[in-house]
C-alpha cells in the first residue's frame, strides 16, 4: 500500500512538472514574440500583414493592345466578348476583347500599342514562384546528390586504387571549400566554358538554373558519399563474408545484404544533409536564380516590408524542411517494420 501511494505521488509529481514545463515553454515563446513586437515599436515600424497575400496570389490587369496601325473596321459581339477587327495598309488583325472593357468604337483610327480593352486574371505571386524554384532545385539536386554520393561512397571503399583515390580527391576538394565559392566556379568558370562550346556548336546555352543545380548536387554528393561509406562500414564484415560463401557475387552481396541494412542507419544523417541543402539553395540568388530568398529580397526592395516578408520566407523554408523531416521519419518507420 505504501509502495503504491509513493508511486501515485511520484506520478502526480511528474505530471505536475510536465504541466509546469509546458507553461514555461509557451511563456518563453510569448516573451520572445512580445520582445520582438516591443522592439518594432521602438524603431517606429508599421506592420502591414494585409499586404503580404498579394505576393502569393493576386489579380492582374491584362491589356489587349493593337499590334498594327489602322482603322477599327468591325465590332462583332460574341457572348461576353467582342471581336475587334483592325484594318491597316494591306494587313488586318482581329482581337477578342471583353465587352465591358472595350475602349474603341467602329471607325476609330488607332496606332500600334493602343489599348483596345482589358481583363483581369489571377496570377501566382513572386513568393510562390520563388518557392517553386527552391523546391524544384532542391529535389533535382537531392536526387543527383544521392546517385553521385552512392557511387562515390562505394568507390571510396573499393580496392581499386583509381576509384578509391578519385573518390577521396573529389570528397576532400568539395568538402574543403565553401559552397559559395563552388557556385561561383560552376557559374562563372565552368558555365562560361560550357556555354561558349555550346554556342560554337550551334546549340542553345544552358540557363543559370542548371549550374546552380550542379553545384548543389556535387556539394551534397561529397557529404552523402561519406555518409554512405560510414553506413556500409558499420555493417559487420562477417555478413559480407557469409554472403560470399553462399555463392553471391560482391555486387549481389552489396545490393541484397549490406545496403538494405546500411540504408536504415544512414537515413537520419541523410535527412539532415538534405535539409541543409534546401537552406543552402538560398545562395543561388547570387547567380540570378530567383529562388525564395532572392524573390523575398526583390519584394522587400519594392514594398519596404522587411519584417513581415523575412518572417514569411522563414516560415516557407520551415514548411519545406519540416515536410522532408516527416517524410524521412515515415521511411524510418517503414524500414523498421520491414526489418
């Protein structure tokens, strides 16, 4: 009975401390938010959150302009639209314009560039465009980084000196230099050389986006290679010997025995590397790639709303990284069940 009463007391004490800890946590969050708000009052900053949604989705006015100079020959109503026919010297153009916004009459003489009418259309804002570029660049770089890291990691533990030394050289060179410098090299050096060769061959040049993807993929591949190497070497060598004694070749042993076990162990560090890669994609703005950070800077320049927009950018990055983290946790649970 006494033992049971002590257990109940301990349980209540533990539950009480849990509640106190939760209160302390939310109090800290409130203190940080309140402190930041108080600081903005001191710098005389006016919050304009109501202007942020337009950078996600907005209604744009599209003007229909005449492309030739001439006279408005006919106006033919067709439902809500009016077909405007402009007849010039030996040429004729027909435009479809919403009837309620029609700005010309039959017989009017217009010049090239004159507005015939306009209509409104919902468009994706610059922040969503930047978020899409960040997501696209990150996904492609992650996939290429996995492939490059996997093959480099296998080459790193190979007995072939050419493969092993090549892998070591690549890993040390990439990990020993800043990503920003590598982006500059890919864009200004390799990009210039490759585009010049393509131009001389009569082929279209590659846009900066692909040099940014290449720099991120090569950078991530070096770190993934070391993660793969460590994961493979963490599996006891006896398993490789046992599989080889059963008649499996080295590639078969690696594919069916070693790599599935190593995959479970390297998932957490891989997730951390890919989350860092998403955040590192913000550096691509220096080579004219309008990813999320560059898009945010452009909006701040025109709107003068740094506080709101940088908070929004941070939240969008958090959404991407949190989604990736949840996906990796799902894979961990699936592989654990499968094991």
